[in-house]
């Protein structure tokens, strides 16, 4: 299924293939534990490294809707949707719109 990978080190947001196995989230994001940050597009979520703020190297980025404070995040993340049963599905948000809301670095 389609998913979106946010890579702040390379400063790219791209479509990737996700096989539906939660263990692939670890591979795609390079993390050992993850958490999900909900975003207001269907039931989409940003899967992030749960220990990212403790990482030796942090590539900072923000999810910024422009009408509320930005969500400050670090390192790679994966965007997926969620159905009514809690299963992963393709995200509702488009790649172009996601790119519009991602900014590199943290604005102080």
C-alpha cells in the first residue's frame, strides 16, 4: 500500500510502498520504538521515533498547519491512514499537501 516517508536529513517527502507489517515501520524510519502523531486528515497519522528526542543526531522538522502551533518532530517519519478497525490503510492526505505542511528545521 502507499505510504509517505518524510526524510529530514535528505529534505524529501516521498511515496513508498508499505507492506502492512508494523515491523516495516521500524525499517523505513530507522527507529526501535514508534509513536503516532494524529493529523487532521481522515484518520492519518505520522509514525515517529518514540525516542527521537534522545537521539545522538536529530534532523529537525515541523508539521505546520499554519493556523496553530507547529508540531516539532525529528528524524524520519512515515505517514499512514487508519481504518475504523485500527488497521493501516493508505493516507487520505495527498503527497503535495503533505509537502506543503512540512518545513525543515524548527522555527523558534
